[in-house]
C-alpha cells in the first residue's frame, strides 16, 4: 500500500521535532498530540519597553469565554470614555462539535469594558446587543454613521454578516482624524497620532488592516470622556517628521495634511 503523503509528511515533521533543541510540547502518542485551538483563554501581552509579559489573568481575561474559539478582535473605545474596550468574535470550525462535546458551533461574540485599572469586565449580551450566536470570523470597525460611535461588521460562516451598533451608553465626547500624507504615502499608513485631553494621552496608529482577515476604517477616532477641548495633538508621519496642533474642539472630524498648518 502506498503511504499517504499527509501521514508521510507528518512523520518527517515529528522526527524533526524530536531532534529540535526547542523541545516543543508535542507528543507522538497517537492520543493528545497538538493542543486544541479552543478551550483556552485569549492571551494579553503587555508591552513593557520591548519586553512582553503575559497579563491575561491580571486583566481579568483568563476565565472569560474559555470554551469559545476566538477570531477577530479589536481594542476600541465603544463608550468614548477615553479607555479602549475589547471586542472578540467567536465561532467553532466544526459543526460536528455539537453533541460530541460540551462546546457549540455557533457562539456569541463578546464585548468587554475597560475598567480603567488594567482590567476588563464582560458586558452582558443584553447590554452589548450581541444576543445572537453564529460562527463568526473577521471583524472590521468603522464609524459608519459619522456620529462618533464605533460600529462593527462581522463576517459569519455560511450566514449573512452582522452589523453591530453596540448599545453602550456613551459617556463622553470624541474627536476623529483623517491623515493625508504629502511626503510619505498618501494614506499615511504607519503614522502615529497622540491626543492629550483632560490630562490623559492616547496613542493610535494609522493602519491598512488589523484583526483576522479584516480591514477597518483608516480614520482614527478617540473618545475623550468629559474633556471639553483637545489640549494637544502630535502626529509622527511615516517619514519620521513631527507636527503638532493645539486646542482643538471636540465632537468634530479633522483632515490633517502633512506639512499644512
């Protein structure tokens, strides 16, 4: 009998792993093998000046949605209080999982509120509006209504996409920026913008894509809480040039062209 190329390749990989000095946690026992990609917590790594530390449990995320299979994610300020909340899209890959394990194929997406102390707390489906379960994948984020509120578009397997307008009560003002490069790429991809309002400084980067197979609105939206004015804005363009703006009004969108005051 001719050996299957799949199992033949797997045998070669296993032999290489046995010889690897990294000693990966993979066993060729015919039973457990690789760890399942569900029934595990999402990991949050804190960037401490280039050193990454696992702070999942300190952030309150270790036991949240443990059985969910996670895909698209986004850190965005859904209530405009100046602190980024967390969205996670969930859904299993095997419909056959229903009835064979305690898991489900269709799973609810989740929204977690930033508690301003390094921790997050789950928001109920009734409050978040995420009451229906699907097998979700990609998630894209944009202010579709141009009203300072982040909307979420979620792609679902073998189903229509979801458009979420989170039902969280907004607790503050906002400001949005559209950056246009003249000496760098026109979309200003890679630019970093920092906003200081009410003594709190926030930093965001202009990106063409983020999360799982998704591309979101390139405009940058900041929630500013109870602040009545934007004290300072600093833009570091992709060519490393630096520009500043001072004392901008809230609840407005600004088009910032590189090199123009």
